[in-house]
């Protein structure tokens, strides 16, 4: 294959020879925009030549959006992002993007196509058989994937503009797209008393008393629990990756943290450790129990199984329905209402900053401000 680097104005191009055109009687060349450096154009030309030799090259105007995402863009991301993130990209592309936009030629994709696509997802995007639309936050995530993919296409000269930059993605309300539902301290205590004799009591108790995420609870290992010092270290989680339970790094750098435990929580974990060892001896199973909460064979529990078990327990009780993740919100809300400093709550939850914590739990602040106003008035003017 032949090709060369050319310059027009301040821009460099990778020029690829595509053969003789019998209709015009001339050689065909395809110009690929490559940025403002010669080195970048040479790198792009090398990539294009390799595609031809591998039988993978097609002129940009012949590539559909679906083919670009699945055959070109997605494979290059596998070594660059976390396994769980790659699985999310792949699932969203295959489930939502390709069925509705995949047949459109990449270079003919328009902002209006994306606007219509997002509107469709918001009204009937669910593919689980229940019908209905996806949450704005989910559609926003899909928009982010498309925007990243088209940004790479623009950088490599496959398209001349990123149409996702011009599309109107749904806005997500600050603090979340759904109204937060939490339990009071009395409701939480009542529920924990009700499930005390079940196998899920201890993991649910720990989630409620630490504010740890579902995957963080399941990823906790005994080597990261110091019962004598009354603290535990959060440094990994269990994620669902293509329907399998996988050990992964925590969500963000701030999620890696130390969480202090109260004496009651320490006693609950000590009792659980003894019970876990007794079960192991009674079954004759060998090997170390790495996870604090595990299957009978010592392997990690699937996060979805934890959530499903939680839903069944709540449904069987007389308590208000909340999600498993709402235990984390319940923990934070009870702390804030008890007057625990915002910075301490933020660190306990592994948030990036107290400002983020304040944004998420702003529903708690009005009541706290009323208490503060009453306290000030009492201090200055008396009761």
C-alpha cells in the first residue's frame, strides 16, 4: 500500500492511496486529517497502512457507526480502562447504541440523530422486559461513551467533527436523579433486630454502621480488619463484570480509606469470625477464609445476590421499601442529624470532598439549620 504525509496550511494529513478509479481514469487518494504535527500524521499513516495489510481498512465513508464502535474503538479501550468499565461500555453499546444507531454511516451521523436517540432511551429504553425509559443519569452515561468514541475518531481524522458535542444530552439533577429514601434510626434498629437470626444480618449490619458500599462490604478481607484497634481498611471491592463476581479496585482514590468501628460493631464482627471458623471446621473445608463474607467454598459473593437478598428481607418485613444502597444514605443522614461534622462524614463515606457530601445530603440541611437558628436564639435571648 502507498501513502504519504501532506501539509495544507497549518494542518497535516495522512494521505492513503486507494487504487485506480476506472470511471475517472485517475488514482484515488483519501486524505485523513491528522492534527498540527507531522509526527502525528506519520503515526496515523502507519496505523492506516497496518489496517490495509490486516484486511481491516475501509474508507471512512463506508464505515457504519456500529462497526466503528465494536470493531475499531472498543477493542482499543480494553487495555486502557478497568475491566468493569470496559464491560459497562460494551454492554451499553451492544444493548442500546448499536440497535438504534449502528446502521448509520459514521460520517453521516448528525447531532439530531443523537437527540432523537436520547429521547427514545428516556421513554422506552429499558430492555429487561418491564418497559419504560432509562433514568437520565443512565442516558447521560451512554452519551459520555459516544462522546469519547467520537472524540477519538476526530483526533484520528476519521470524522471532521464530534457531533456528540452538539447534541443535547439529558440533564441530571444535582444530588441525583431520584429522590433519596432513608430510614430513621428507629426503623434501622427495628429491621436489624428482625433479621438478627439470618445469614445476612452481619453484612447488612456492617453496611449500615459504616456507610460502606455494597461491593466494599463484599470485598472486605479479614487481613484488613483490625478488631483490637477497632478499625477496618477499605481498599478493594467486588463488582459484577459480565455476570461474574470479580475483585476490583475501589471506586475512586478517595474511596480508599480507614473506617473506625464502635465497640458494638467490633463485638458483632468477633462473633461472626468465630461462627465462620466453626462452620469451616464442621464442613471440613480447607484453605483460608480471605473474605469476611463469602460463599461456602470461600469465594466472593455476587453483588446482585446481596441486593436480591436484601430486597426479599425488606419485602417480608413491615418496613418502608428502600434500596440496599440507601443504607449508605441512611448512615450519612443519621450522622449529620446527630451533629457529626460534615468533614468527618465525608471521610467516612470516602467522598472526594465535604462539598460533594453537602450536595448529596442537602435534604438534611434545612432541619439542621432550623436547629442551629433555635440554638442561636436560645443562647442570645434565652428560652
